[in-house]
C-alpha cells in the first residue's frame, strides 16, 4: 500500500482486495501500530474509502496492546486518515488524544505531526481542549527553538485555527445568545 501511494498509483481494485484481506482477523491481529498507520495513510492518500477497513482498524488501534505502542507520527497518520474520509469514530479519536497526551509521546511530536493532528480534530469538529493546549505548547516550544516555520505547516495551522474559530462561533450562536458576539470580538482582538 505504502509503495503504491508514494508513487500516486491509483489501483482502486487492488486496494479493495488488500483491504478485504487486511480486515481478516488472523491478518489484523499481526499488524503493529506502525503498520496500521502506514496502511491507513496509504488509503487516505489515494482516496479509496473502505468503511470495513476504517471500522476494523479503529477497533484494532484502540486495543490496549496496540494503542500503547503508538508514537506521534503514526498517531498523526491515523487521525489524519479518519478526518480525510470524514469518518467520525469517537472512541478512536478519544483514545488517540489520550495517547498523544502521554508525556513520552508528546515529546516526539514534530511540526508535521502537530499540524496533522490539529487539522484532523478541527476538521471533524472535535474540540479536545487538553490536546489542543498540549499541541500548542509543543508548537510554541518548537518556535522558540527555531524548528517551526515552513509555509505548509503555517497554512495547516492557520486553516485549522480558522475552522475551529468558525465552529466555536456557530456553537456559541446556537447555545449562547451573546456567545457569537464575544467570539467575534475575541477573534478580532487576537
């Protein structure tokens, strides 16, 4: 899968057969967190949505023995893929957020992983304050160290922030009669 996706080869029939095989229990049991993330990233990159794969891989990813082995980059690829397909799997997203907050995992986030996770959660409309604050801190520390600054990353973060601001404005407008006004004033003052 990874080799095909990096070459941008769109072989949808082949990907469907591979997905059908990948969700067979004896095969799925053998996948590591890294392998699971690589397969999902390949599907997300090429676009052949396979709902069975998304459901079974989410179940496998949230199993304690697999979840505990995810590192930042693999975690980012997983949540990015689910967001790319607009597949809302709340248990998976909650489990991945908890894993990301583990200090050992949080320390391994690079600028691309931060951007992918932030984009994934905001595009699915999931507001996870603890995760966003932790990622913002990672981002800030990286800027202080001079690590962050690529135009692509800046665009991802700005887009994710804009989406989140819009979601908050709609939320506040629906559930707090003065919330939208306060959100606009806050956004303009920042």
